[in-house]
């Protein structure tokens, strides 16, 4: 087996790589933001590699990726394990469920935390003879550290020292080509920002999250800035989007503002305007799609904050509940209908022909929740992720959609 150096060109959909003594950590937010504002929840979410994948061409007969992981759980309940999805020449061939890794137990009622270590996980990918394009979609729901990437060949191979880092460490004697070769990103550059639903919550695998489903259907190059519990319309995140290469930008805002009960309508409207103003500094002509919250029965007429349901947790289930008062009893407090109304008004007021509003209810409405209930009362399940993706593609990427109408700005 030949060890392959995990370099920036091998990784798609990220901000930067952090090299540690144990391996390579993926970051979805750049180092300047992490230094400037290390908000704990956001920092935990940006290290989970939602939408991030290794993309490479190889002549190897097998690849092995070793990852150490860390996952959070409650004392009486855990979410399903993270998954590595393997795509070879465009076909999904494996969903490898992680094993081992560190387990971090958080008690939401006492605030106590405990952790236990676990071994690293190795995924082995067998390849037919010849040259193949391999995509390794990293788990979206666990913090992973890439310890090593190795390639196996049938014929003897020698270390290559003449062609630099992109050779990934070894070349095939027969062809002289590097065993593993990076692939340049292609397709429409799509930057998406949103909440835990965009991050992927309750999707079965990385390929099953709605932004990834939509990106693959549209042939788009996705950078997913979905952060569980952390789409709070933060100015530094707007700066990241401002500076990111993008042909189209989508922003799914509102559910975390309500679930966190972090602002009133008086603050929401100017904050959204400021968020959009910052993005427009770097993207004056790029199509922007502003999506209001999907249907969620918890907050349709009731304000936040959200909380873990203690009775469900006692049964070993993870479910959420709204703890606020009915919205009408406290002027200015936000439920989801109030957020939808405010975002629609923001879009109308800006008179920006390249700013488009999508009502989240058109992607997942009350009838959808009745048909495909939210498994934990807050996040859609696998079938709903698929439905949301299909409807988004129809409205944004398909003929007559936002991007098809505007095309790539000059």
C-alpha cells in the first residue's frame, strides 16, 4: 500500500485543511473566522464535513481511507452512525457505516458531559482494473479526522519525487502517472447556507441530504454552508459567502432564529438586509435565492426556544418541542409564519432583479408534513429530503428556473 498525501486539490466543498499530528481535519469555514469568532456551536458544526468529498482519478486496484471520528449523543439515546458514501464513475457503490470513534455524552438537563475514546475506522474500496473516478463523500453528522489515504496496485510501484504534491506520493511504473490524481471542480458553482436541514439532519447518508441530491441532479459544484442550529444570519458567515466563488447562492433562513429565540422582528428585518448587502459586495450580479422556513408544526403559531423533549428522551427517543408562548401573546416574537412574512417583505423591498424568494412551504408544506412526518418533530426524514431536493431543482436549476433564467453572470 502506498500512502497518499491528502492535499487541497483532492478535497471539494471545503474552506481549508488543518494538518495535525493525527491527520487532516476538514473545515468548512476559513481560519480567519475561526480565530475571530470561535462560537462553540458553530465551530462544532463547521468541522462536520457536510457536502465535502474527496474526488480523484486513480489506476489503483484498491483505496483505503482511515478516519477517526467523534460523535455526540444523549445519555439514553443516540442518532444513527455517520456514513461514508462511495461513488465510482458516477455510480454509488457503497454506504460504509462508521465504527469506533469517540463518544461524547451530553446531558441536556444537567449540563454534564463525558466522553470515551474508540478506535479509528478504515473504509476499503475495491476497484476494477483500469482508470476510475472515485468520489468519497464524507459523513455529515460526525466530526472526522482523516488519518490516512492509501492506494494498492497489482504491479510494483515506486515513490515519485519529481512531480510534487499533486502526485500524491506514488506513481505506477507502467504509465508513470501518479496513482491518485486530483480532479478539478466543474459545473455551476453553488454556495448554499442554511440550518440543520441543509446540514443534513435525518438524511440516511451524505448523498441523501437535500443539497447534495439537488447538486448532483443539476450537475452543480456544491459548497454546503449548512450548520446545524447555527444559521443565525451571522455577519461573518455573510463575509465568507461574499468572498466565495459562486455562480448561484441560496440562503435558507429563519428556523434557527425561531428555535433559538434569538431576535424579534425589529432585529430580523435589518439583519437580513445587512446580510444580503454584505453578500452583494462580492456578488453584485450573482443570482441569490432566499428561502423561508419549511413547514414545522412545532413553530407554526408558537415561538421558540426549542428543547429536547424529556419524556421522549426517557423512552430512548430523540424528539424536540417548542417551549415558547403562542406568538400572538408577545408582540414582536417570531414564529415561522412571522418569519416567512418578513423575508417576503425584505425581498420585495430590495427591488433586486437577481434576488429571488422561495416560500419554504412550496418545498415542504403542511400536507407534506402530514404525509412525511418529521421523525423527531423538527427535521425531515430521507423521503422528505428527496422531495425537497426535487422541488428545489425544479424552481432553481430546471428550464424556467432561477438559474436557467439568469445564467452565469458576466
